[in-house]
C-alpha cells in the first residue's frame, strides 16, 4: 500500500469513526469538528501524493453487488480530493464552535457531516460506474440532511430542502442514464473499459452519453438553467456546510464532466464543447447579475458560486473545443486555467462563507440592509471577508486574478487557432469573462462596504461581537490558502498541470505561457502595489505633518451628522446596475404610500419594496410546477376509495399492455 492509498484509507476510516462518535459521544460538536478536520488532512495528503505521481488502485468485489467497489486515484482525481480535504479542514475546525447550537448538535446532523466529507472524497477516487453512483448518492443524501438541519427556523429551510432533493436526484437520474448507455456499449463498468470503448462509440451514442451526463453534472455544479436549488440551499444550510457545498461539492460536477467528456469519451466533437462554453458564459453573467441585486449575504455568495462555476465551464469548454480540433497546447492552457480557478474558488468561497457565518453567529442576520458597523466590533471577521472579497473580485493581487488571466489568454490565443466556431465563440466568451469581472467588483464592494464599513442599521449589528477562536482559526486557514494562490500560484501550478495533463505554464516568480506569448508575475505585481500604497500613505503623512492640523466639522448642508438612514443600503447601491440590466433581471417594484386621515395631501409613511425574481426560474420551472399541481388535482378524482374501480384500473392497464405488445411484434 503506497502513501496515496494510506491517505485515502485513513480519510475513510477517520470519517466513519467520527460519524460513530457523533452518534454516541456527548461532546459531539468538538469531536465531530476535529474528526472532520483530520479526515480533511488525510484526504489532502492522499490527493497531494496522487498529484505527485503516487497513484493507486484497489478492488473490493464483495462490498457491492454486480460490479463491486473499485477505487483508483490519478492526478485528476487527486486534485479534487486534495481541494475537498483542504475545505474540510477549515470547515471542521470552524464547526467546533459554530455547530454548538440546539439544531446542529443533534445526532443526525453530527453523523451526516463526516459522512458527507467521506462521500465527496470517494467520488473522485471511484474507478467504476457502480462505485461512482453509490458515492454520488451518499453525498447527495448526507448533504440533504445538513441542508435541512435548521428546519425549525422557518418554512424557507424546508422549501430549500425540497428543491435540493428534487434537483439533485433528477441530476442523478440523468447521470445514471448516460453512464448506463455507456456501460451497455462497453460491456463493463470499469473506467478502463469505458476509456477503451469511448472512441469507438457511434456519434449518436456518444452524444447521448455526453448530453445525459452533462445535464446531471452541471446540475450539481449549479449551472444555469439547473441552478434553482443553489441560491436556496446554500443560504439555509449551516455556514460551514455552505462552505463545503459551495467550495467542494459543486466542484465534483466539473470533475464528472472532465472525467467523462475529456478522459473517457476522448474529447468528442466540437459542438459538445460549444454547448459547454455557452452554458458557462450564460451562467457566469447571469449568476453575478443575480448576486449584484441580492441583499441577502449568503444568497449573494451562493449566486456567486454559479458565476464562478460558469467561468470554470468556459475553461473546460474551451479546452474541449481546442482538443477536438487537435490544438493540445491551448487545450492544456484552458484546462489549467479552469482547474486553477477551481482551487482559487474553493479557497475564497470557503473564507467568504465562514466569514458570513461569523456575521450570522454574532448578529443573527444576513440581511445587508440591516447590517453595517461591524469593523470595530468584529475586526478579524471584517478583515477575513475583505480579503475574500478582494480574492473573488478578479483584481490584482486577488486569488481569482491569476486564473481569469490564464483563461483570457487561452481564449484570446484561440481566436486564430480554432476555426470558424472558435472565431465566433471566443469573442463572446472573452466578453462574458470581462463583464463578469466588472460586475464581481461591484458586487463585493457592495457586500463589504455596506455590510461591514457603513454605520450599523440595527441593534443586532450595533451589539455584534467577535467569534470564538476555532471559528477564527477556520477562517485563517482559508485566508492563508487565498494568499498563497494569489501571490505564489507557481506553488500549485505543477500539481494543477499534472491533473490537466499538460505543461502550459512555467516559471517560479514570473509565469510564462508555453507555446504562446504571455507572461505575468503575481508576486512582483503584489509587491509593486504594496510599495505604491506605502509611498502614497507616506507622502500624505509628510504633507500633513508640514501643515498645521485644524479640526473642523464636515460640511453637511446643515443637516447635522450623518446617520445610517442617509447612507447607501445594499438595495440602493445596486439600483444603478439594476437600471442598466433592467431588461435582463426584470425587477418588481412596489411602493405603498400611507396618508394621514385628516388630509390626503399629508404623507404619513412610504414603504418601498423591490424584489428581483429569478427570470429563468419563472419562465422554466413555474409552468412545470403548475402542470404537476394540475396533474395532482386531476389525480384526486381517480382515487374515489372504490376497490372495484381500482381493480378496473389494473385490468385495463394489463389489457392495454398486452394489446401494445401484440401490435408491436
């Protein structure tokens, strides 16, 4: 047994023992949090060894009927195992204090958390279809239990659980159909057999396999239009669970797409990846637009996940498109950019959700319009969220800057190299990435400025307090990962390129593209920005010292000191963007004016409400839900309670089947 196998075995054993401890040990939260963190450490170690070339495979034929359990870890799977393990370490330590509430101390929740991590670790290590599907379903069920953990808070949690359960199982059915068709033509469900059979499939069968699995995998990744569960489930789940779902679980949808489309099917044809590219572009722009309009902090972060997974899919789609045309250099660069963004997104989204959970823990609110004034009372959380906001904004020296720069380089260099399809698709993708980056800056300036730096708008915000040490430690781990990816991406590039199967980027301090022109030095850029800031601050201080200091009241138009009512709220901050994209988001505005009884000319109160409904959900899901509701009402007429009628239903059904069989023979 090599080191990778030892790490995987340790992760599974520790996770299972932690689940048992969560059922029997009185001090559940501390034990389960520590056990989850240790499970993450073991998984991260196994993934790192696999990325370094220490792969393994093992078969356990007696554990599952028919195919048995088959596990193998190659560099591609190792990357996702390592990322999942890293997120689990931060979330486990954070949960030791955060989960110490009545709803989260229950046995079911404490057992489900380590099982969720174990299932996510095993999905990239599955080496046959049976193992993959079982681990995928275990991941879905464990996460469903965690989503509805705080169901006593209100009906929104139960609604989120229903949406998540339906969407995730529909996605599972789609993946099941695609993989079963694949297995039927391969004769065996092992990935080795599928990899050999993939290039020999007819175009029609290969298209069925790809599209069916694509639907299931992008549903798990929260890609438009199958994203409806994500902005519901992520806000209602406990914050450390939200981090696990948004920074680790959604990545497995990307893993499944790369594994099936690129590895097992051999990249396929161009139209597959044009479809992926289109889905990624729409998801990136639509997700960040919804986030820009949101005033719910955790919902904003959930919609940001749709945006970032859209960016990853742009990279995967570009990589598949280049590979189908035979350009392996650009394919490797695009896939490297996508996987670097997976790592960076896992780091900053973990940090942002944990910081949002710290705010929720201290104030009991996640409404940006009711927050503000948190910087003096929660300095560490404010700094953590600020770092996460910078990392997510694609500005130098942010974490997402490097991956989006690599992505843009692959798209721009692909213009002359990919033929007519690329000449049309690449400029659109470049525009989508650029627009997304600009909207992301506005979104996180709103979240950080309004939520943390403005004046407090509620008593809860005024009385906020800093979180316990273990919660701050979890945020610290995520913050360190953000800084490493932002300032020294060369530290993770060899591992990412091992997973991508290429050597598209080289260099330690300055990143140089291989085969195309392009260079970037994130470390020197960060040092230059810091030096410029220090120089400006020093110059201002020197000028201020030379002049006599005089205190004077700021000009306020005679209105007195500024109050919270005079500052921007999250809603008002987003209003200019809403006007620009009015035709896309289609907000609903409602103004209620209450007059004094003595005179209709005297206004007593004005109430302004603005909602930004999900336009895709309204157009796509509401008709389906209405049809299901109508069908349910119609079905009640059939259930009259008469046994004779029920027997008649069965008799006519059997007769109809027999007639159909006789007519089709």
